[in-house]
C-alpha cells in the first residue's frame, strides 16, 4: 500500500472516530438534560398530588403551588395547616409511585413567625446525615413546606450508566485504533527496511557471484584443469555451489519483489504430465538415487504461469529430496472432483512435527531438526511457493503420511 493512501486512510479513520466520539458526548449531554427535565416533571407531579391531598381536594390557587426555586430546591404552598407525619406519608407514597428513588430533605415553617418548625432527611439506603441542610424563608407564603434533593446530580448520572459506559467503550475503541495504526506504521517501516536490506544485499552479492561463475566456467576450459581430475572436481564444486547460491539470491529477489508490488503472472495453458516430466528429468541428473512415480492423466491441463509453476514443482521436489534420510521416493498424482484438481506430492522423508506444520510457510522459518541443520537454506522455499499459490488463487496444504514422510497437496479450483 502506498504511503499516500495509508495516510489518507489513517486520517479518515481518525476524523470518523473523533466525530463519533464528539457526537456521543453531545448525545450523552442531551440525555442528561432530558433526564433532568423528566425528574423535574415527576417531582412537580408528585408535589401537586401531595398538595391536593393536604388541601383535602379543595385547591383554589391561581398559580402553581409548586415553585422550583433552584435546580434541586422546591417550595410548596398549602392552603391548610398540616402535620409533619401526614406530609411525610404523602411524600413517600407519591415519590414511590413515580419512582423518584433518591434521598431528599423536607422542612415545615411556622406561618406566623416564618421559622422552620420541623425538618427531616429521608434516605433510601442510609441514616440521616449530621450535616445541616439550609432552607431559605419565604415571607409571602402562609402555609408551606420546602423540599431539597441533595444528591440529584449523582442520581441523574447513575440513571445514565448505559450512556457513560457506551462513551467509555468508544474511548477504548479510539485508543485501540490509535495503537493499531501506530503498530501498522511501525510494521510497515520495519518491512520496508527489511525489504531494502534484502534488495541491497542480494544485488551486492550478484556482482561478485557473476564474476565467480564466469571465472569458474573459464577455468573448466583450461587444459591444466581438464588433465587433472582433482582440479576438475574442485572446479565443479565451485560452479555447482555458485549456481546454488545464485538460485537462493534469485529466490530472495522474487520474494522481495512480491512483497513490494506483487509478482507479474503470465497465465497460459500447460499440459501437466510432460511439463512435470521435464522438471523431473532435470532433477534426476543431479540425484541418481531419486525415484519418482507419476500418476497423472496425459490429458490433464491447467492454466498457470509457466516460470513460477516450474519453481513451485522444483521447490516441492527439492525439499522432498533434501529432507530424506534414505533413497528419496516421490509419488506425484493428480485427480479431479466437482470442485477442482488435486495435485499431490507424497514423499518418504523425515516428516514434520504436527505442531510445526502451520508455520512451515512463514518467511525464514525452518523446523528445528538435525536434518535441518545439515541442509543449507534460508527458509524461503515454501514461503515463495505459498505466495505463488495464493496469486494463482489456488490452495496448498501439508499433512504427515501414516507411515513416513509428508504429502503436499495443491488444490486448483475450476
């Protein structure tokens, strides 16, 4: 993914989540205001019912007897005298009916001296506090009582637990998103650094390696070398190992190119049997003890990139040969069903521990065995195979045989 596109995605993601967070905070604030209005309405209704009952059903107020003096303080005017016990009973009854479940304090005043005669703290969960609650006086009223809700804000907040939990969850999501983006950026930087290092390293290796190959080829043509069997052997070793190293470098370059922009495939129709037979013939020149049995119908053909499909077959066969402690025997078979073609490679090698099978296609991964220590390689062969298989939209799987070795299956859907 290009840096510019990544930056656009990150920016849009930040804007979207911050916008959602701001909207959530606004909704939470609006929900609090609505809850506050709802609370005031329920308190007014409850107090109006109390006034009706204390007045004996005979009310002649031109204005509402309930005055909301402040956010949590109400004054209620009454036409008749009343007893504190009766008032408390009506308050509890109406507040319970309307589900006003918070602490409150009420006070009664002497209509002549305008002094508070009686006051009480009503709590649902605790004893009356020792702290004094102040009630302003109202000289223009005759019979009245006042009521205050000291924990109104806490009560409203507790009734909005869902909204606050949702906001908290959204903040957590935002933090996780920020951390994920940071991790992606760090991984991308690391991947680019690794790819640049591989590209530079392999290109630096190519120049001296080309010189070694040219020199060894020229050396093989010298009369002195041709006449000396030992020199011929040494020269062949230099040439063979140089070609092997060159193949490793090419493999690394292909993987680096695939990571950067994806390999360019040129699909074409391939008749499977002669194609695989040709690869086997070239491998047998280097491995005289190799035994390969082919069970493939001569009419089967597939659509694939010739170069990369050759590398897939070669890598699979090469691994089967290298990781075999006896004379390598490989059975290659192909069969079809309604879904697609199954191309199988069964060998008699050392096998793979079941716990390690999921990792064998990872880059630079090698199973830690004695045989692995003896075999040269970077752990890139099966990683390269998996990449090519994925680009063809195929599937690859590995399983241990019941007797010995493994079976690698390529699934080519129709």
